[in-house]
């Protein structure tokens, strides 16, 4: 009899544990504040937006990380940052591996089919990056040349737009450093990279140069990506609006762009 009662209480105990686990999972899925921890997906090869200063630590730092953590503090969340290839970021949202993505991502119409976006927090421009001794000084000079772009990036779309008028060969790579290495090795004559990111590479690679593609700032704004219908979208957006109005965004931009 005692054994039967013991088994009964053990069963009730196990059911309680499973129910509690289920509740915690459900809370996490809803992105509610019960979990307190939310995961940010990024591609840490995009200085000064997200990168690792290997000389100091293996921590992912940058403008986007600071924006995420500042918003997290305002909303009562702890933000964990997860690094992955850029082309895997939206799939990671759809697979519920991350709660949001902050990675210098442009809210294109194609991406909006799969995720929701915040307001734009930064306007960017595209830059053609070449060797300093390159004869590529204008878009027309790219004719017949191999141009590198980051896979699944808005720069890849820009390259395809250029190809409609100028005959270029487009090659893609997963990471920005790979594009830089291909240029330095002579396998690419040029690459299209966001201008602020490109300027960071110019500081470390004196043999590189480039020029901005004019007239595309509106197409290259950056926003935060979320799962469809996530509660976080509105919450983050309200915090982002506050940061724009009180000057916090501008202060962070100055901090990271002047490093």
C-alpha cells in the first residue's frame, strides 16, 4: 500500500515538473517577459555594427549590440548575442532559434514576406571597394569585371541591379573579410560593401580604396527583424523611437564611428 501511494505521489510530481517545463517553453515562445532572456541573431563581421576585437576578447561588440542591449534594459530583458552567417539570420528567426535579428539588415520587400521589421534606425550607402591601384573609378569601369558581394545581402541585390546595365560577373561570399581577401588576392576586381563598414577596412588595409554609389540611401536603411506578429516588434519600436528622440542613437553612432 505504501509503495502504491509512493508511486502515485511520484507520478503527480513528474506531471507537475513536465507541466512547469511546458509553461516555461510557452513563455519563451511568446517572447514574454517571464523568460527575461532574449536571443539576438547577428553576423559579427560588420564593423562597426557588429564584430569581435580579437586583440581584446571574443565578445561581440558594436553599434547594433549596444542598441539591442540598451533597448533590452529599457524593456527588462537580458540580451544574449548569437553569431552566424548573414544568409542564415532570417531562417534562424523562422526556426525560432533567435528572438530578433540586429545585423545591419535592410527591410526589403522580399524579407518582409518572412519577418516583421522595426522602423529604420540608420541610413547607409553602398560603396565599391577596390585596390588603390585599380582602374575602377566609376560604375562603368566595372564592365567585364568580377564583383564580390555578401551572400543574401542588400549589396547582392545592388550588384544585380548594376548588372542590368553593365556586364559584370557577380560572386558571393558568406563574410565581409572573405570579400576583402579576394580583392587583395586579385580574384575580385571589386566588391560592394556598406560605406561605413568599408571605411573601417580602409583603416587597416592601406592598399584599398573605393567610391560611393550615389542615390541609394533610401534603399539601404537598417532595421531590426522579428518573427511575424511578435510582441517584441512594437515594444522594441517604441524604445527605438524614444532613443531617436532623446539622442541616444546619435550618441551611439558617434561612439562607434569615431573608434
